[in-house]
C-alpha cells in the first residue's frame, strides 16, 4: 500500500489493479494481478505459492512477441467484484523464491509492466487507488479460505439465499448441524425439545463439557457453534402441526425424528407450506454377534411427496411395540447418514453433479453399498 499499488482484497485474494502492459499491437492496456492468500489466523496472511493470476490479455514485449518465461496459461477464478475478470495464470519463480508477498508482487509487476513503461513513460502503476470496500463473508465469523483455495466460490454461492430448518438434533441431526453450519446458507434454524444427556455425547460431533449435561440440546449446540457463523438459531421446541410460524421463510428442511406419528405431522406441515425436505432414518439390529442395518435419506418435494410416500419407504405411523424397541445408533453411522442427506441436498441445489432425479438413498452396513431410487 505504501508503494501506491491499487490494492483490493476480494475472495481471500490480493488484487493489484492498474497494471500497465502491452497487447499484441503494442498498445497500452491495463490489467490486474490476483494472488491467493492463506490466512494463518483472522488477521495474518501468507502467500499461497509463487504463481499469480492475471486479468488481461497475453502481455507482449517490445519485440512484438509474448513476454517469455511466463508459464501457466488460460484459466478463470471467481471473484466477488465483477470489474476484475481473471483470464490466465503466470508462473515465474526466481531460484530462491519470494521472501514475502510484496517481493512477489514487485517481481511480476516488473515483468508485466516493464515493456509498457518503456514504450509509454507516462503510464502509471502507483495510482494509490486502494479499494477499501472489502468484500467480507456475510455468514461465517472466520474467513472461508477452504472455498477460496478450492476456487469454488461460485458453487458455494448457490446456498446463500437458503434458510434451512433442522427438525431434530439427535444423533444424525447433530451431525447434520455440524455440516450445515459450515455451508454457506443464510440461516440454519434448528429445533429440539430434548435435553443433552451423556449418551448424546457418544453420538454427536465436537468436544463435551460436563456443564452441558441436562441442558437443552438446542442451548448446548447454539453455544458450541455460535462462534463459527452468523445466522444460527436453535430453539428448544418440538415441531408439530401447529408450528407454521416457526418455519416461515424456510426454503429447505431436514427431518430427523424417530417417531412415525411425529414424522407424519411434520411432513404434512412442510408439504402444506411448500417446503422441500429430506427425511433421514436408521435401522440397526443385532444379528448374533454383530450389528447390521441401513441408513436412509429420502427427498420429498411438495409436487411428488404423495407418490413417494405411497411407496411406504418412510415410516409415518407408530408400530405396536415401538415403546419397547431398542433404538441402536452409532456415531459413525449417524455421521454417514447425515453425509448422505447433505450430499443429496447439495445435489438438489446444483453444488454437486447429479446423474438422475434421485429421491431415495439407502446404504446397507453389511455391503457398505449405496443404493438409489430415481424417478422414472
């Protein structure tokens, strides 16, 4: 900044604008250098590697040939501000590398702008045009460097308007919560009226504090994840047919309840409100000296829910003897069940590619195979 570069911070990258260069006609053009940053904490960064990205055409030398020794090639990168469009990457690493980020920027500016400054002495690099409009994450309280490093900001943005309800914060629900708080949805709204007991600690993610036992699950998980993101609202409440107001504005829901009759009430409410949702379920039984069973994630959308429910793939009533049933749940299976459900949700949103209109995913523990049911 002291040198006068036109700096900007965008999508976890340093952008240096107003870089003069020559095009193939030896005309004066201006481009921008983009360098990925790695956040070591909330306030400090280091350079990602020796490469840079460039918003501009192929830069030429005074001899009318492309500037040599610039490896890399055509590529793209998603930035938040549209006036800088990355078109290519360059790689020109000195024998001893770069001591710091400033040295790296100076190195590439010399290579790219040198011919232009020689041909057009009045061209300026140091415009002091610092853009203070820092583009921040609107949801996360820590910089989402995972998304920027993977260059999938455009895909992550597909969730940014979603308000996701999570009905039930038990075994699978707690792992769903763990995945969703790290997803770029506008709001995660969770509901559970149960208390957090010791057995919950054995099938939920994260560390445990003794003071958490006997407190409402919603309160425990709110405290556990509150420092990670904005837009997290966990409520100590049981959702039933009379809870339409609690779901106002919800765009997608996950249903993670055990009891069939409770599930039916929630289904009817979500369908009436026009909210698509995924219901999860797990069934494990002891077979002699081992456990076996399945995990399920079923996508129900208002227009097709009746047809899918008619197939009896999901239990929506209380079976005789349910009160005596042993509800076996194991943490790794809860996590897998949640993972399958989030995978289908992200497919539905277009984050992951999907080959077919899958509405029912089942994984058997014995074969460790995933089966999918698709619409004809």
